[in-house]
């Protein structure tokens, strides 16, 4: 399985160019209206200020589905460094199929860990 992670301090994010390409490939876009997303299942929301567009990941959307979506992976491969947002360095990693996994993060730097039980 292929998964997109962020490999630098900052945080996971796509550039506007990457999001626009993913939308061309059929990934969904929504707007924020009356305190909620018009389409909570969409991948991205667009915000516009002074004619400038910026895109954000919809917080309701499942992180795994975005990180493993074949269209998102295609765009990261196509654009390389240009796919990364302002505070991101995106990388595609390969993990074995059938592994229960989760994204671990420290100050924005991510890695994939095999899921296991924890108690506190």
C-alpha cells in the first residue's frame, strides 16, 4: 500500500497547484457556508480572499482515504516538490498490505507505525 506523509517540521499540506490538479482528476471540493461544509465528505474546501484562492483539507474527511487515494498519489508523483504545501515536504512511502497502521507525528514530521494497543 502506498501512503503520503509529511517529512519535515510544519505539517501535512498540498500546494494550490496540487489541489487544483486533484480536483481535475475528480477529487471533490466544497465551500464553507453557515458554519458548516456544504459537502462534509469532500476532500478540500476553497477559501478566497482578495481574489486569491487557497485550499484546505476538509477536517471531517478521513485522513487515510486522502493519504492513500490514487489520484493524490498520482499528483505527488507528477508534481514532485511542487505538490507540497508551504510547510510540508510530501513523500510517498510503501507499507506491506494487510498491516493495521496509523500516522504518527511530532511537530509535523510524520511516519507510519503499525497499530497496536495502548492504555493510559
